[in-house]
């Protein structure tokens, strides 16, 4: 079994940690982002010699970009086994101030990127008889969110649903599809969304009283990517410090 992964939106933030975890676990990784320079910088930082990384510009809202990205990964590494649909736009606009255009832009990109990643790359992996897809959802998609906007939260709820639908579609062909729903993780996006004076209040509301750890999420991705993770599919894995208990 080859170990080839592709991560979307990996030029900054959690995506970088996920690429680092996959590289540590022995994967070769296509580090993709809308921002090519950020993807290249991430690849250079994680793999200065470039032996096990491929930086690609991939607009996760574009089916043509997923198709071209797949071709480039196959040309470079010869296979693709693991996909992390991580790209998203995070907005915190108050509910009653969200314009129709901003609503469409956030929901459109966040849902469409997971839809296309599962459809295009999932179809390829299903043909090979093996694959692992991990979609980044969010606690916001389960409880409506705390700091993030309604459009973001609604899109993340939709990702949980898409995960189940694609999991059923691919289940008999060796491809699992799972989602991870993190609460607030120590990351630039959370620091940007939460003004520093609101941070103590946020932490006080988290039962474990700490932000989550990005590298733990990366290790969870590696676990879900293992061949012997075949029995978990269509699931949403909660990593939220106790903020939401089923
Ligand atoms: N940070 C958190 O605490 C947290 C919590 C819950 C869920 N998440 C989810 O984890 C994922 C990563 O979050 P993050 O904090 O690293 O976000 P981030 O905003 O720091 O990074 C998002 C990345 O996606 C890229 N991107 C944006 N639009 C794109 C497009 N059209 N095509 C390709 N790439 C695009 C950006 O360039 C950026 O590199 C997201 O799906 C987010 O919703 C994060």
C-alpha cells in the first residue's frame, strides 16, 4: 500500500499541522492551497529537500482544479490514498449583518470544496478499491457555533451530512469518509476570530478550560487514514474539550 496524501487549504493554519503529521507518519503529501506561495512555503518548511512533498495551487471550489491536481499527484507519486478536505473560509459576521452575497460565498466554498473533493478524488480512489477521506467539519456545525458566523456554521453542518452521503456511496469500494468536528483549536484563525480580551471568557466556557491542539487533530487524521480504520465511516469525530456531548 502506498502512502500518498493530498490536503486542501494547507498553506497555513491547521492544514500545515496535518501535512506535518502525515509526513511524520511516512506519507508523501500534496500540499495544496488557493495561495500557491503559501503552499510552497509550507512544503519548503516541512520538507526542505522536496523529496516527499508537492506544492500545488488548487482552488477547492473548482472541479477542474481537483482534476488537474489529481493528474499532477499521479504523475509525481503514482497514486493517491488519502484526502483531507480542509480548505474553508471562516467568517464571524454577526447574524443579522450577513449579506446574501457573503452567505453564498461562505456556504458555497465550504460545502462545494468538500463535495468536489469527495466526488473527484473519491471516484478515483473508489476505482482503485482503497481510500481514506477526512473532511474538516466543526463544532459550529453541531451546536451553531460561538464565535463564528451563521453561514460558516451552516456550511459545517452540511459537511457532516455530505460525509454520510459519500460514506454510503463508497463504502463497498474500500473508501471510508469521516469528518472531524473540532471546537476552538490553538490556531491563527481562532486568535483572529476571538479578540484577546474575550479569550479568558471563551476558555472559562470550555469544560476542559483549554484550547485544542492542532497536532492531536493531525494524529487523528493519521489514525483515520490507516488501512485498519476500515470500520469507521460516515462518522463525525468530536474534538471539542467537552463543549458538545452527544
Ligand atoms: N481553527 C479552529 O479552531 C477550527 C475549528 C473547527 C474547524 N476548523 C476547520 O479546520 C479547517 C482549517 O482551519 P484553519 O483554522 O487552519 O483555517 P485558516 O483560515 O487558517 O486556513 C484556511 C486555508 O484555506 C485556504 N483556502 C481558502 N479558500 C480556499 C480555496 N477556495 N481553495 C483552496 N484553499 C483555500 C486558505 O488560503 C488557508 O490556507 C477549516 O475547514 C476550518 O473550518 C478549524
